């Protein structure tokens, strides 16, 4: 850990500072501003020559700006003589497009990985990545941290008696199954249809085919993220329709794009538990009094410390 320098881009300052403090560190002096036309300007005031540097930046929600900001910081650190730059990307944007869904599309995830590497990033650390396959696209050391133990504890803290875990789609089924195993609880899953062909209505989804009974049980929906909120809202209403008692949601990434707040307020949700891989403003807590945060700061601090000993 000695000699390791910590930096954070603008939207990840809170989390970066929290992690740094847990490790007895502080964030390095980094100035970021915008020209009137939006161009980002970076100035690394800290001495980094020959040092290993960590940069925190989430690249979901407003991914284009957030990613470029991270690339500019990585590049500035390298040009200032940093030996190694590790990007800590708690929520990695452009992860959905790791494959082309129809001819004529690009594998956007691969392109973003290449841009990061070209900017000087030597290794990445992410949390609950959309798909494990993405790690190989970087071509540099890449670690995907799992929130599973945090989630097990968060569910235990809810102190539920008769409950069932719910995977709203195929992607979240392994997560629900594994949590169910650790909590000694049953789980059910749904099928989800998205519109991946053609253009328009990219966030549209439909959930159907609940695999088992939920009547009389509290239900905990587990997923990697809430983006538009469509998946959670539709899953919650189906569960209610089928007789579930209270409905809880536990997701890693609170992307909360567009009308999400509005959508979530209309759903029968007892509690919405999310992590801090993305910053949430006061607006979120005001709109959603049932919103609570489970921090990933401890998980990141543990992983960074472990990596520094390797
Ligand atoms: C992918 O399908 C993910 O696991 C999430 O279920 C999804 O991204 C949530 O998106 P939304 O909130 O827009 O339905």
C-alpha cells in the first residue's frame, strides 16, 4: 500500500474518499473542469512519478462523459510519470453491448475497453459486471468483485421469516440461486423479453412465466441493476398479482436513468436496497423514502489491499 496514490473522478469522489479513508489514505490533488463547449480539462497537481496510482470512476449513466473523464485522468497520470494506473470502475458502462445483436452493430464494450487501455490504464477492477466474458475483452489484468456476501448480510438484516428470492430474468438466475443456497431459502425466476432487434424502445421489457409459487411469502427481487426500473416494476406487480406479501428489491447498480424514480414510486415495494457503485443525489432519497444504501467501500478496500500484497 505504501506509495500507492488514490485519485477520483468527479462522480466517484464520495466512494473513492470512503475507500481511501478505510485504507488510511487520502485522495490525491486532481483538478477537473469543463470548457464552455463541454470539453474536459484535467490537471494532476500531485507528484506521481514512478508511483502506482488508482483512479475511481463509475462509467454508467452519462457513460460517454464519465468514460472520457477517466481516460483523460489516466492519460494525464501516465504523462506525469505514473508507473501504473489502475482504474477502479465500480459500475462499468457500455457492458450490455459486449456482442452485436444484429448485423451492422458494433461490439461497443470491446471498443470502450480498448479506449481505456490506449489511455494508459494498466489494470481494471469492476463490481458485478454484466457478463464475465467482458473481463477478457480488456487484454490487461481485470478483476470482477462480487457483492454476494454483502447481499447475504443485507438480506439477513431484513429479518424476514418466510421469504423467497426472485430472479427477474435468466441473467440474474445464478445470483438468486447462489444467494438462496447461502440463505437456505427457495428461489423462483422469470423470463424476460427485450427488444434487441431494430431500433427504438431499447429499455422496453416484459417479464413472464414465474417458475413457482410466491403466495403468502415475502419476496426479494435480486438483480445486477435498476436502469429504467421497468424490470423491477413489472416483476413486483406480477409478484403482487400472484399473492406475494411484502416485496423487497436488492440490486448492485442504481443506474436510475430517465423516469426511474417515477416508475419506482408507483411499484408496491417495501424497500429498495442498492449499493453506492453509482452516486445518488438527494433527489433520489426524497423521491424514494424506501431507498437504502449498502456500501461497497469495504469490499473495494479489502480487494485493493489484497491486490497490493500480490
Ligand atoms: C439486464 O437485463 C439486467 O440484469 C437488468 O435486469 C436490467 O438492465 C434492468 O434494466 P431496467 O431497469 O431498465 O429494466
